[in-house]
C-alpha cells in the first residue's frame, strides 16, 4: 500500500531544467496528476542533465506545445480550466509574453494556485539577472564556509538552490491549496532560488558577519581516507562517541583532545592525526571496529550503491529504478512510481482527447505546429 494523499489534484507544469520539475515530481509522487508542457524541441534538461531529468519527470505525462503559436491558446485554456496548480520557471516577464502568466490564467480559473520559480524572484534589482545554481548558492553565502576541517569551501554535487527552491515550491503550493480549500480563492506564489539558498545558509550559519567559519564543523566529524583508498565518514559529536573511538586509537588519548573545546582548539593537529590513524586500516576493518564499539561510521558511496543497502531495501526506498518519496505515513510508504519518464510529447494526443478535442482539431494543431509529439 502507498500513501497518495494528492490523488485527484491536477498540475500543469510549464517549467524546465531542475527546480520546477523537482517540485512537481514531489507532487506527482504523492498522487497528483502532472502534465508536463514542453516546447516542441523539449525541455532543455533532457540534454543538459539527462540523469536528473529522468528522475524528476517520472509519474508525469508530456505534451509538446508551442506556446509562441497562437493556435496553442485553446489547449492552454482547457489545460488550465481543469487544473488546480500551474508551475512555471521562466525569467520574469517571459510567462506574460507567452500568455501563461497568472493574471491571464486566473481569468480562466480563479481558484488556480500558480507558482513562479525564478533565480532571484519577480521583483527587485536582480529580477532579470541571469544565473544558475552555483551563482545563487555563492551569492547567498553558502560557499563562504568549509564543509571539512582542513579543506577550503567547495561546491556540493547537489544543486542546493535548485532543489531547495523546488522543495519550498512544493511546500508553498500545498499550503496555498489548504488556504484555497478554506477561502475558495486561488493564489500567486513567487519563489526565488537565491532566497531559498539564503534561507538554508542563514539557518545554518546565522547572519553575524563575524561568525566563526568553523562553528558548524568538527575535526572529529569529517571524511577520511582508509588504507585501501576508500573514503570513510566519522560522525563523532557527543563525548561518549569520542571515548569509544579513542579505545580503537589509543594514540588519540591526549589531554589536548580531552573535551570538545580543546579538540576544536587543536583541531588542525587532531584532524591530521585522525587522517593518519584512519589510513592504517582498510574500510572494512574500520566499519567492523566502529560498529562493534558504537561509533557512528559510514562509507562514502554512490546512490546506486546505497540503493542496494538492506536498510533501504527494507524501507522500500526504491521502485522501478527510482528513489521514492522519503516519508512513511500511517504505516504506508509515501508515494508510488506509477510510470517512468515520458518521451517528448508522448501523451499529446491522449491529453488532447481528454480535453475534448476531436480528430479534426488534433489534425489542425499538428498542421500548424501548435502541438507536436503525437
């Protein structure tokens, strides 16, 4: 059994690349019906980030629609009339030029929850500034601090602003749906990827310009290389974990490292010494010893390797080659992979028929190029 609380909710997704599709993937996983509207050449994410495109567009149907073609307007109108949610991820002003902005669409459906996701938001001096995830993360303060004790700040493999912005969009959409249920009115949502990254960075580091750049990290809570070249993480924060670890490495039993405060004060020496100690044994040996002595430890693995772990298998975290929504509710796993990633325009005809267009209409759409992919 799966938890699918959004069954019956209809979403029209005009967004591309990562943030919008990530947001609507969450909704789709939880049962919403998501129609992905793609330009005739397709979402550029199909080519730029094909792996993430595949994972973020499961459980969706695709219609290829040329929004610049005036003949596409009747299709947009019927899509929106039946929708609960619309998502778009263009630069400010583009949606209006395409005729799919909130003011235009709310005249068709006054109960619409409309979500705009953009780099810097719909207002302000940076509203039309170009950018991508690395820009937003840097400007937000999230690349100012290191992630490891002896290393400089580095970019994560995860697109932090894009995915956090998508997650905030999903949260905001659900909150707006709740509000609409009470008021009967739709809502316009303005999500800034820059502000999403700023929110995360500020929650982690605060807003003091003189904050300690190492306040959030610990020399004993880090990544180290083993004798066989694997990367192992120690998750030592609490004192009892440190005590347990010192039993495995007596050379660390030193007054300089007897408390968290002193371990921080001598953090450079300690981090280098732990690296030397960890290098003396293989990853397998360290995993066994740490688990036997109740020390938090894990290997750095790929998602594909993690998917085979008995813990994730037991928790039903993967289905049909996709990671599932990571929540259980009332004893049921949240989400279900009902369908894979659609081909460009795979469902164009199917969707048009559902919207009430007949064969003559569909032939005309194809002839004018308003619709493709059928």
